[in-house]
C-alpha cells in the first residue's frame, strides 16, 4: 500500500488514538482517490460504450457508478469521523490515484469490460490491504467499512469477468 505523509487530524472525541486514526485516514484516503477515479472510468465507459452489448453494459455501468458513489460517500464520511480531511478534489484524485489511466478512446463493449476488470481488481487488492492495515492498527469499524467496499468490488469484478467467458 502506498505510503503518504500523515495529515493533520482535526479535533474529535473519537476514542481511537491518533496513530490509529492516522493509519485509517491514510488507508481511507487512498481508497477514496482510487474509488473516485474508478467511478469516473465507469462513467466514461457508460457514456461511450458501443456494440452489440450496448444496452446491457450501458445499464450495468450505471449501476456500478451508482454503487461506487455510495461507497465513496461512506469512505469520505469515515475520514471526517476520524478527524481527517477527505482527498476528494479532482486535483487530489488525479495526483493520488494508484489506478492506471483509463483510455479515452475505447468504444467496444468488451474492451471497456477488460479495462474496467483490471481496475476493479487493482482497487479490490488495495482495499484488502487497507482492511489488514486498519484492523492491525485497531480500527475495527474502518476495517468493516472497507470489507463492505471489498465485497461490492468483488461482486462487480465477477459480473465484469462473466462477460469475458
């Protein structure tokens, strides 16, 4: 998992220690940047998909970016609960995402599926690393939240892979 310098935490009455909260805010912000980047990739696929699978993929991609929207909101709100500041601006997402840039020239439905499959798998892997880090630090609530995100990503990955045979 990528390391980032510890951000200044805001005052909170949350009883988790500052070190625990710093670990969790770091893991959550890394997830937030990647998930927001993935959301934009899925939106791009939704807007530009073409081919015989258009109707099904167009609808599926809309479902996926709506799911990601809920997840990013939950993750960002957890950052605030722990006294952190979400890395949620477009500039910060672009700077901090660990995902490969999404190709703007894709049109074919299965090409979009392949590109999204790689990005969902990468994000799912890093989220699981965040689960381990926050659990080890002693923040069961953040580990639980990230576990929920992980399950959503794995289900979407399964659905994408089903298109590839």
